[in-house]
């Protein structure tokens, strides 16, 4: 029997080691995401993992954050998200350059999670923030970027994923004018996604208001067919705030239509965002076969005020691990294991790399069977030994070795 | 695409849940045929049968698209799911109860903000109840026969669910306070609610239309 591993040598609850090929898929996906971010002009930033606890105000995030104390006995948090640290960074560091600030990041975040709920305490978020512009074109721009990223990674809108778009100001605006006394209770219930409680509160209101209070958060449907917007328009009526929110949504959808991003967009007037800081358009991405959001974002025009710079802003964050879990399977990257302790082997490895072939040089004299086993353990498709004027090449899953030229070897491995 | 997958709770609200789903036009007949299976496939829907407290877990993770579960379980677990409809069935009360001869003692302890020991299957509900009153409690989590705890001195009082009060009476326990009331709820996974909104909305509407006759 193997000796029992001491508990302190395992990873802590909710964290894990990520091994190939999963780690390769994760970092490949990250690289492709960041490439799309750059294509849209977003520049990467890195913020510290530790922040003063005062930086994060959102109660749910504060509660879920890991906390520790610095030498001055100040409370610190491991960042539970990146949007608020970016807001802090913009307010502190960028006030002398002209807005808007278009920033991106891909960083791990940390949250205490209920043990047994299958959630991670550490996961990667890749996201963008466009700070300093209230234009609906910026909302649409970030949404279009998110759709672009998902498409680039091989997900089909409407089939593999849906982007659910809401407008936090619509229902809030309606309630503030039609049922001001009940507004905060209704919004709190909706934030908990408790439509039953929304109904219960509605029964204390005037019948015509009550019906709208019940029906607005249940307005859900594809953005491409205009009926949801039309129905929302009827509820907005004379209400200025709700009408303005709806107008904003119309503008966003126009921009999205212009770039062909309307497929896979669902409208949901019951979506008001998981954090209190959302003030306008909010959205979440769901992938078929996954019960959790893959990405979420929205407009947060009041967050920067806390840091002394009242700037409007919008952005989103993708949960990279969840994204990778729904990506279509891909062939493993080509790799050849070159076996041999000789100088000749070292030179051959370098020559092969020079022609673009990924080579793992195993500087041992290993017999073919063992070399093939090793190659399979590192997901390499090929094994080769140096030979005069070329290599002796064999497939890692068996097959007769063949002496081929370096060009021929490169051709086979990369094909 | 497969039909909606529905999580149905075993036990007290099983029949009520079936009636509600049947009213919504789902082929629940298969569930009555063989009581031992865990997963049932029927035309246009799949059913899983689980412990009530596991229903929100299946739904939150998207392993089931929708489910039926008591509000008491939702209050305890606070899962991230959409709560769509109150089925009005399976009504029961979450109560604070103590043995008849201990009621005054417990009442005094609570009013003096002394620490009372509470046995319960609903530790989060119990904790929030006492915190909400600004009172202190030592919560002892149990998984069954909570009524036993005060009889043998494990706890001074209990926080538990009661429908008719029979079990409490049989054990000579008296209700000291009503904490909340609970009925069966229809819940949905957040993703399924959006990605399969047409099906889910049709189901809710059919329940609303036909359910009142059943309930």
C-alpha cells in the first residue's frame, strides 16, 4: 500500500494544479482571446493580486474574498474580480491622459466558495473595460468583441452560445416612477432571481401597475425578432427613465446588427446584473451544456466616482476555465520526440526546430519501445532517432520506422 | 435536442410535483410505473428523482433544466437558480419549538440574549433567524429526527419544518415562533431559462392555466 499523502501536500480546497493537455488548451485559449482584444485596440494591464479591502465595496464580493493583514495591520483582499481594481487604476494612474481608456486583462481571481458546490476558489478572468465614454457604441463595441472572441474560438452563436442582454435601468426606471415604495424590494428579489417574490410584492400594488411589475422581468426573447422590444415599449409609456433605457438598448442593437452580431443575442428585461454597480446594459453568456455563465458584463457608470473620477464605463469578463470547458475538441499540437545522447542528436533537434518542427529532445539513448511510450506520455505523435542525412522516424502509436530526410520529417510531423 | 430535464423530489411533495408537471402537459406517467429508477426518459422530457435537498444542486449546475423543490430548501441553500412559480402545494411552516416543560426557560434565555442550543436540519435558516433577532444560538446540525434532540438534552430547542404539527405534538414539543412558511416552487437553471426559454415559459404558462384546478 502506498503511504498516505500528508494533507498539507494536496492543493487547498477549490484550487488545483492544471496539467497538459488541459493547461495547453487554457493558455492557448487565453492567447487567442488576448489577440482579439488587441485587434479591437484594448491594451493589457496587470494589477496586483492584493488590494486594500476598502477598494472592493460590493458586499457579495467582499464576503467571498480571501482576507489577510499586512505589516501595518491593514486588511487586504485577494482580488475577487478585476473590474473594480481597473476602476481604481484608471482613477489613480490615467487621469492625465484623455479618455476613453480601453484596457484588457487576463488574471486569476480568488473567491472563497462553499466546499462541495463544485466551484473554484481560483480561476482566470479575461476581460476588457472601456472607461470614460457613455456612448451606446461602446456597449455595442464590447459586446461585439465578446461575440467575436467566442466565434474565433469555434463557438457558433445561437447554437453553441447565447448572449443574454438586459438593461438594468429599464425596470428600475419603471419601478421608481410607478411603484417607488416597492422598488427596492422588487429589485432585491429580482437580483436573487426570485420571480415568486416579485409576484408576491406586486399583489400589494394597484392592479394595472402590478401586472407590469410581474410581466416586465419575464420579457425574454431573441433580439432579432422585434416583439420583445415592442412589448417593452408599451410598458415604458410615459416613463422617461424607462424610455431612455429602451432607446439606449435600441441604439446598441443597431450597432450590433451593423456588424452582424445579432444572432445569438437574447433580450431579457429581468436581467439586472449580479452586482449593484451595473447601471445600464448588462449581459451574460450561456453555453449549451453548461449551467453557469461563461462571461458577463455591463455598464457601470457610478463605480469610478468612488475613486474620485466620475467616469462612465462598460466592460466584461470571461471565465477562461469555463470557456475552455465548452470549446470544441482540437487535435493536439504537433510534437516529435527526438531520442539520443549524442552531439549529432542535439544538432538534428536544432535543425528540425529551424524548419518549424516542435521537438522534444530526449538526451538519453533509449530503446524504441520505451521512447514510444515516453512520446505517448507527452502527447507527441512521433519518435525519431538521428540518422545519416536525416532521421529514423516512427509514429508514436507503433508502425515501422523509416529513414527520411529532415524536410520529409517536417512535412509528416506538421501535416 | 433532448427534452427538458426535470428534477423531481422524493418524499412528501413527490405526488404534488407530479400533479403540477402533469397539469403542464409533461408525460409523468413513467414515474409512476417503476419507483426504483433514478432517471426516466419519456417523449419530450427526462425526469430525475432525487432527495429534495439535492434538487437545487442538480438545477444550479445545469444537470437538470428545471426542478420542483420546497421554499424551505431554497431558503437554506440559497442556490443561484431562477425561482419561477409558487405551486401553492406542500405548504408547511418553519418553526422554533421546544419541549412543553422547557418553553419558559428557553424563552427567558432568548430574551436575555443567552446562548441557546438549537438542533436543526436547516442550520443557515436557524442562524439567520437568531441573528435577525440579535440573539445568540449554538446551532447543531442534524440530518433526521430533529425532535429527538431536546428530549435527550442534545439541544434546548429545535428549528424544524412542520405541516400538521403531529410529530411535534407526539413528542410534546410546542411551537414558540413561526419563522417562515414554505410551499413547493418551480425553479430553473439560469442558462436553461434563457437558452430554452420558449419551452420553459410554455411550461410555466400551462402550469398557471391548469394548475389552479389541481391545487
